[in-house]
C-alpha cells in the first residue's frame, strides 16, 4: 500500500485484479491495524462486526447482493440508534421537567 494516509482506490483495485490472495491478506492487515488502534474496550465489538461483515459477504453470492445486505444491516443499526436517541431525549426532557418542578417547590 502506498505511504499516503488517503485511500488509494486504484491500488486496491489493481491488487485485487492482479493478486486476489495478496489483496485479501493486505485488506485483513489494514482492518486489524484499524481495530487495534481503537480503545481496548471497543476492539471485541469491532472484531465481531467485521466477522459479521465477512460472513455476509461470503454467503451473499455476489458483490451487489453483499452490498445490499450490508446496506440493510447499516440501516437497521441507524434505525436502532435513532430510537435510542429519541428515548434518551424523552428521558432527558422528563428529568429536566422534574428538576424544574422541584426547583419551583
């Protein structure tokens, strides 16, 4: 991989076409380097997520099918985060109202 911190699409595309084994080896090394650069408590979750991504890609049947399934996974996670954020906002609002009520009394 070139020394630049920027993603070099052409490098990865050419490597995948020229030597798929080297592509996957380098890809795995880059993913592992990213994961190990994260806080220790986040690493197991990231490895589990990567395993789910790899399993989805393996059984999808085609790159397009894998992309669609991974997009569905992302959408599901974003929906869950949105619901949690809404619940947090609701609880925060209730707490704020309770505090305001206690201050007035």
